[in-house]
């Protein structure tokens, strides 16, 4: 398989990651729509966002694209925790949604040195 010799994940794993990311974006859109009053409870959108986020984290950990000891990895854990709180406590979901959105944008666009910084060395 092309790329396997260089330590890259198999092609199917790349497509799995892409599929998970698409599902995650759809889940976030569902959550946002529910929070903005489109109907239904935000609990379902939060659970879908949590599940797809957890799937993406597992995929990225398996492919060694993320490390929990780095700022980016710790941020993913924090975001998953906050989305879990949204699912369990829907009354707090709207402010938490905006916090997670802002945190996601901040960390994803932060300089590489910050995203991959390991506070514990």
C-alpha cells in the first residue's frame, strides 16, 4: 500500500477519518440548529457531537496525529468534556456551545508551536 513504508496510515484509515470528520460537522450543525430553536432537544445533537468527536480522537490517536500531552490533545479532551456536559445538562448547552466553538477556532488556528507544546516537557 502506498505510503505504508513511510509510516503513514493505510488509505482506508484516512477515509475513515474523513468520514468521521464529515459526521462530526453534521452533528455540530445539528446541535447548533437545536440550540437556535429548530426543534428537538439539544441533548441529541450533543450526544452525536460527543460520539463523533470521540471517534475522531480515537482515529487520530491510533494514527499518532494527536498526543494528549500536547495543548491540542488536552483541548480535545476539554471540548469532549464540555460537550458531555451539554448532553447531560441541556440548560447550560448554549453558552458551552459558544465556548467550545471559540476554543476550537483558537486552538486550530494557533501557531504550531502552541498547538504541539507539551506543558510537562
